[in-house]
C-alpha cells in the first residue's frame, strides 16, 4: 500500500466515523455543539484540513464528547499524529509504528496486504 492508497484508506475511515457522528448529531438540537463537531469531521473525511484542524477536532471529541471517542478509529490518531498521539498508550503507538514501518518497506510490493497485516498486529483476526 503506497502513501496515496494509505491516505485513501484513512480518509475512508474518517468518512465512516463522520457519517456515524453525523447521524448522532442529527438527533440533537440545532444549536448542539455536536453538530459543529460532526460537520468538522465531515470536512476532514473529504481531506480538508486533516493535519491543520484534525488535532483540534480530535481533542474536542475526546474532551467534550468522550462517549464517541471509542468509535473514533485508532488508525486516524496515528495518521493525523501530533497531539492525537496523546490519546494512544505507548504499546499501541509501538504497534502502529511497526505497521507503518512494514507498510513503507513494502510500498512497492503488490503482495503486501495492509489490512491483513493490520488485523494481525491488532489481534483482529
């Protein structure tokens, strides 16, 4: 999986999360801050400001809407990086570092299956 494919994968994860959060936000009043947060994640899912606004949105999610934090893909914490890494334990960061190293090393190897490697390292099999 090259960098472009990896970015697409992460944006797909962001899109799924934004959709779920948006559905929950629709259940709230129009002035509820969750609606603005959902709109921000919707923009991120379209690749707009993922590195600029992403860390602030993630911080807002984890501090002001923690009930939705378990739904946020851990892969995105790693992908966005920066302050988002504060929400990952050291062991998890090491796992994602290993996955990243394997992905980069195999960038030109068409037989490398990122999703399978991810599942194996994260014990999702």
